[in-house]
C-alpha cells in the first residue's frame, strides 16, 4: 500500500458514519465511535427507577466496544502512519491516542463503580449528570482528535502529490 492509499484508508475510516459500533475486535473510525457514544449518551436519561440498571449496563457496554474499536483503529494508524507523518507528529498522535484511551477507561470505571439503585431522585439525577459529562468530554476529545488528524493527513496528501507518490516523504 503506498502513502496515498494509506492516507485515503485512514480518511475513509474517519468519514464513514454508521449508527452502531462494529463488534468488539473490529476497527472503528472516530466518527463511528462518536455516533454510537452520542446515541448511548442520549439514552442515558432519567426514567423509571427500574430502567436505570439496564441503561447503565448499555452505556458501559457501548464504552467497552468504543474502547476496543478505537484501540484497533489507533493500532492501525500507529502501524501505517509513521512513514507519512514522521517521528515528532507520530509521537504527538500517539500521546493523543493514550489520552483518549485514558478518558474512556475513566468513564468505564466511573460507570461500573456507580451504584444507582436505591438513590434518591436528586442523587440519581446528579450521578447521571456526572456520567453524561464524562461521556460528553470523550465525545469532544475524539471529535477534536479526528479533526486534527484529518488536517495532518490532508497536508501530507498534498505534499505527497506534489512530490510524487514514490518519493520518500
């Protein structure tokens, strides 16, 4: 696969919006992750007390799928992009990947450790608001990451096209 094909592959993953994350183990693009996360976040609303554990479990599962899918997506980028982006930019990209992964792990832990059953309505609303904030933060950092990465790849693509696809970058 040449450099332009690698860039196109990564950009296509970023542009492919689907409603649900692929099964764990598949690669998931940043937009797919955001779409699934947004849906789970929207479902995370106070309802009947009996609905809360099911919603909590659904959100926890969605985050686990997100974690696995992005881990695979990041691994693909970290394998294919070093010859294109070079050492310094790859290091920054990898640091951003770790930051995103840490935020997802934090949210998974918070959701798994939050006991919602038996809470008063006010405490339940507060706990749910806190979880929604964590999820919102993840959405923002993934969206920013995808945007930043796409800009880097578009610049790399312009440079490669100008120099010629076979020339080392």
